[in-house]
């Protein structure tokens, strides 16, 4: 008596894992039962006013119970927020205990000045730097290195490693940096940054899970073994997102305009749409094996918190 033929896992599924995901997508709510087995991090920008500082601290305190791997604080174009970045990072470490990373760029500083800044961060308890080449202050203006400064992010990473044993994250571009001659040149640059001592890449925002997976495959094919963490931007203002996208090479899909059409005077509905779009992207990434997410919060906690909640992340109780 011949053995019964194996049962097909699911029509169109190449593996059992894919079959489970396909079955879940048809038979259960998309976000039900997720175990919360993800690591998250959040990015903020330094406040310019007392009111903005209050808003930032409200966001930090709301997200802190999710036990982020780290939070990062950005650096303004041309180094314009250097002091505020330092003060904000130092305060997060001092008052919350959350590991905080400071952004540091090559813009408008000599190597000696940059190393001095890094030493001050180390003394303040900062052990993680997001090392970036940086851009000139004027939109579209070409990057011009300081005569005595680092000329690119790979050099900056090497220089920081000479100062102290920092953990270093660098930028990655699933849709290619605007200054790169071609996608391969961009990948080569990313590899130089990783080889110089960076621990991970954090991607600029994107809106297609497929583009991230293709980018990850290309990284591996080029010998880039460090983790690539997807950067997630919940969009509530498409015009603002287009401005950001123009600076980093991201593509805003045409369908996004249609989703937000007519919602200018409906902030609550705009928030709901933004959270839905970003959460669906994260769920697709999760289905493809992604377990690390970096959220660009724009100093607001509500959307990032909601998305983490839908992915199963819950507040961590801290014992007394």
C-alpha cells in the first residue's frame, strides 16, 4: 500500500513558514497573537524651545515603558544643534537610564573638534554614536568637508573607534542615497562604514517591504553581514514626508496622496491612517523575519507606541 501524498502546505507557498503566514493572513486578524518578540528603538530631535522640550520629554516618558534598545537624538544640518543634542542625550541617560545614542556628523568640524565632542559624550555616559557624513545647511547644496575634518562617514567611524570603544550605527539607504553614482556605489560605501567598525545600519524610511528585502539580500551578496534595521516613519503630512524623501532618496508612493486627501482638517483621522499604513508595513517586514524596528518619532510618541502595541510589544514592568 503506497504512502499518502504529502499535503500541500498552502497554495502558492514556497515554505512552511510562508504557508503559516498566508494562512494567518486569511484566517486570523493580521495583528492577532503576535508575541512581541521585537526590539525597538526611537529617534528624537533636540528641542528648540521650552515648549518643545516638554513635548520631547512627554514622548520619552511615554515610550520608555516599552524598554527600547536605545533612543537616538539627531544633529541639525551644519551642526546647528550640537549643544542641544549633547544636553538632550545626557539628560535622557541621567534621568531615565535608557541607553541613548547621539548623532555625530562630519560637517563643519575638524577631526580634533569631532574627537573632543566624542570624548565629552563618553564622559557623559554615552556609549553609542550614530555616525553620519551629514549634509550642508542649504537643501540641495553639495557636501564640502572641513579642510581638517573627516571626509566621509567611514573615516568618522574609524576616528570614533580611536577615541573609545563606542557602539556605532550608520545610515543605510534601501533606495540609494541621492549622492551615490549608482546602487552598487552606495552599497560599497555602506560596506566601508561597516568594515571601519560600525555595528549596524539603520535605514532611511521607505514604504515598500519588498524594497527592504531586496536591499537586505544585496547587502548579504556584497559581504555586509551587520544587521540592517528598518527605519519607520509614520506619515501624517505627505508634503513634509516628500521634503524628507528628497533629501535621502526615498520614494513616496502615489497612492499615499490619495489616502490622505481630504484629511487636512481631520487630525484624528489623519493619525489613524498614518498608524495603519506604518503598522501594515511593519507587519509585512515581520512576516519576512524582521525583528528590529527603528521609529522616526518626530518627537511624538502616540503613533510609534500604537504600532509597537499592534506588533505585540507591551510595557515592561520594572520591579522595585
